[in-house]
């Protein structure tokens, strides 16, 4: 299984959490682990896409990236967990030929 984060990314996250604790701000980010992962083929028609998944809650942390690029070049600009879905904002209408990959992390 491939690593979800690189060693450098893990090091950076650990440093951020340590600094937060040292300054009495609490832990910046605590994840309980991967809740779900999958792929989604874009529907097109708008730069906003919604990945519907009943298991997703608003307090989850999500990561979305382009797995397979379609004919028109777009980027994934933002992603946010909501009640039963992941809201994804692309740089433009992705049409129906992009495949997104997503990982949902449950928070502690």
C-alpha cells in the first residue's frame, strides 16, 4: 500500500502539532484514521462537483486530487466535507471525463 503522506509531510505535521501544544493551542490536527477512500467521475456542467457519500460528516477532513485528467485541463481548487457529501471546486467546468480520487479522514 502506498503512503498517504510523504515522510517530509508527516514531519511537518508533527512539528505543527508540537508547536501548537507548546504554545497551549491544543493539537492542530488529530486524525483517527482513514474513514473512506474512492474515486469519482466528474459530472460536468459546472466548476462545482459534489461527491455524495452518506458516511461523510462535516467534521471529517478530506483530500481530493485529480486521478485521471480529462480533455480540458482543470485543477482541483478546494474540497470540503459536509453532511453526506464532499463539495469540490474545480478551476473550470471539468466536463464528464475527469476522475477524482478522494480520502476521508475521521477526526478525533
